[in-house]
C-alpha cells in the first residue's frame, strides 16, 4: 500500500507539472482602466504598469512611443482604445477598430502602427506563442474601400486591380530576427479572379502563431500594393486583441524548480524585505520587473524591497553566471 501511495503521489506531481507547463495566459486588455469611447496614445501618464511608455496586459508588453514635438503625436508602437467610431473618415479617427468593439464584444483593444513590436515578460519569454485576433482600423478600412487624397480605392474604378494589404508577423529569438519564421495575414485582398471574393477584413479574425515556435519578441509589419515615392499610401494601422501566450513559469513549476535547487524565497508576497536561503552556494540575486529590467540586486541573504512599487516581479538567483532558480514574487 505504501508503494502504491508513493506511485500515486509521483503521478500526481507529474500531472501538476504537465498541467502547469501547458498553462496559457490571454492579454485581453480588460485590465486597463479607460474612460468610455476614448484612447491612450502615450500623451499622458500611463495608468497601468509601465516604464518608457509601455503598457502591459497578461504576459504581453506593448511598447509605445509618443513625440512631444509639434504639439505632440503618437509616433510608433501601440496604443489602446475603446473607441466605437466605425464611420468617420480620415486620420482624425486613427484609434478606432472597424468592429467598434474588442474581440467577443469586449471593451478594450490595442491599435498598432506598422513596425510595432511586442515583448513578453519572463513568464512567456522564449516560449511558444499561441495566437491573437486582428482586424482593420476604421481609418484603413474606409481608405481602402473608398480611396482618399493619399490612397487609391482598392480594386480601382473597375474593381479588377489586384490590390492587397498584408500583415507580416516575424519573431525574434535570442535577440536575433528570424527572417524565415513568419506568419502572413491579409487584412485586405483583391487578387481574386472573381471580384465577388475580394474582401477587406471588418471583423476580428484569429491568427495562429504556433508555427513560429519559441519567441522572445515579435514585430508586426504592414505592406500594401498601393505605394508611391517609396512610401505606402494605405494607412499604416491595424488592431489586435486577445493575445495568448504559453506560461514558462507557473506557480507549481516555480516551486519544484526552487525546491530542486534547495533554494527558498520568503515571505511571498512581501512588503519590506525578501529572504533568500540556499543549501547550495549562491553569489547574488536579481529582482526583475515585467519588462525584463533588473530593478535591484544583492549578494546578501536579505533584499530590501522598500524602493519597489507594488506588483509582480521575478527573482533570479545565481552562482556567478550560472542561474540556479527563477521565481515569481509579489511586492505588496
């Protein structure tokens, strides 16, 4: 009977590891507070977890760049929005999704300019991406549908022009862009022999990213058949929601790793200080925020946390350059 119980305990432990290893987190942006029918573009202080203009949801970090020159403007990267304007033409409506709502009729969604990158916290970094939902912005949709002072009407006057608007998602791994690992999604496609099949995406569409394998960060590039003078005429925007990642470190795995290395971290959550106790030699520990930045380090057994804001962090314990353990901690 004792052996049977031990066997069951081992099976249960393996099941826990398997379950935790396959855990997923979806960045739905509903964690972000935003006034109704408005947007955030980096012009004001960020109400969510942020440094250097980034905002976060789930395991995803959305970099934003806002330029204060010429009265200020959203220069690149990501903004977030709950705008419901699906009819107003032009650049004054650059923060609205054509759907007028988030995926599944949710409230918030992200808006990106072509060339925007996505980064991931240590829970998802270096792991397989699962997928996301994308759609066109109102600005790009109406430009392609009707044409404007800069861009042509897709299909041309006859409807026969083979126009297209393409999103290309490429991965970085180990800080290196992988040109051969990409996912292509057409936000508009007028290349069909039968014009009745031509389309501009006006609903949330799922993009499967599992083929990219393990990923550190992603870049989202937009290209179009409508160009002049080396520049794209189609408005350089798209929208994204519900980005799902694989969790590298869940609570169960973190505990197993820590116990396996005979290292304990306590208390957790912690308010003023964190204790590191190890039965094996260690030289120092680093505390890292969700953007992957080292916010404090120590070669002592006790680490002061007073200077840190409340939130989720990670503590890495090393023996010289060898990583011994990584654990998620919460600062109260």
